[in-house]
C-alpha cells in the first residue's frame, strides 16, 4: 500500500481531499499509536517498536508514511513529532475528550 497523498485517490475516496487523505493515513494499523507514543520525548526505533507493541517491518512502513506526511521526523535522540504532527495531536484532543465521555456513558 502506498502512502496517501492529497489529490490522489485514497481508501474511501476518489477525490483525494485532505480530510480523506488524513483519515486514510490515520486509519492505518498502528499509525495513531505511533503518534500517541511520540507525544513526549523522542524515541529510538527500538523503544518506539516496544511502545507500539508491533514488528519492525510494520513500524518502518508507518514511519515512512508519517515522515512523508511531515508528521514525524527522525532527529538526534530518535523519532519525534514535527510541528505539523504536534498540530495534529492538538487537533485530536477534542476527539479524545469526546471519546472519553462517550466511553463512560457506554459502560
């Protein structure tokens, strides 16, 4: 599977609108987990692999896609969120709050 790109067809959309591209990327296995684990200090590949509880091949694929999307970068000390990645994390906070409330009502 290739990395989703704006303007190109993605899963669920032939238009490649930015929201559809973002949802495709974030909906891929472990993509959100990688972003979640990188919300703090940088992590080495091995530490990130352990934190995400995934295999090296899948993690490498996701990191490649997230780097191409300018959400993650590799720098001294390991992988970390880019400015755009931090903006995404901030944008996801309201969704997380909603999910917590929803989860409590569903119990």
